[in-house]
């Protein structure tokens, strides 16, 4: 596994008006699962100390394009949510053809199936909520934001197509409920 720890200290200097601290810890790993499967996961936990504009808080990486990324929330809009305490989970389960190899034509083409699940939970202190009361973002409630996908990879050995579905927080009129995303994988 890859373990990361980051500490950021922002200090007041010249026209900068905010002093803050950010701490986050994460773990990321690719686990090989017999016979041909692999599980990728990335778990991250963080906290921001200080009263700040929401752009300096933690904003999960939303995806505004129809290109799938295992490090972003594909059905979340950029800057849709903000928090000063958060937990983020990204997973991708590669089956390696366990299902498609049973279908002769798909086995010949070499297509592989994969599934993803991503979740984000965050909270914001009362001081930050009051400071950002006129800003345009959403708060995560008691239930984390979640999305899931099913896809096909190894099309022509480089292309993937994946269907993502947002599982909750569907009331926002600008929220993307679902979509088909493409990807490109180059391996050397």
C-alpha cells in the first residue's frame, strides 16, 4: 500500500487574510485477487482548521467532462460540495474477464468488465457555515455522497466505456444523475 500524509500551513502575509492548517492522511493500494481480478482502493481522511472561504476548505474533485477518472467523483459537479472535515473513498474492481470469458465472442475480443464505487462524507463547523452563508455549495448530511458504475475495458486494447449512476443527493437540479463515460488506457 501507498500511505500519504500531508500538512499545510497557511499564514497571513501582506494581503493574505487567512491563517489555517490542513491535515490529511490517505492509503491507496492495488490488490491482486485470484484468478484474474484486481481491487483498487484509495481512502483519505482530512481536517481543515480555521475559518475560511469555502474555496480554501476541502472540495472533493468533481468531474465536469465525460471522461472517467478513478480519482474523481464522476457524477459530482466541480465545487458542488465543501467541508472542513471529510472522508473520501474511491474503489475500482477489475474482474479481468471472469464473466466475459464465458461468452465466446467477447472472449475473442478480449473485453474485460469492471465496477466502481465512490463515496464522500464531509462536515463543516458552524463558524465556516456562517462565514460562507452566501456562497453557492452544498453540505453533506449524515449520509455520504455515493456513486457506482459498471463498465467494459480493453476495447481495442485501449478504450473503456463506463456507466456511472449517482446514488443519492439527486434533488439538485444541476446534479448529473448518471452518464456514460469513456476512458483511454495506455500501458507500456
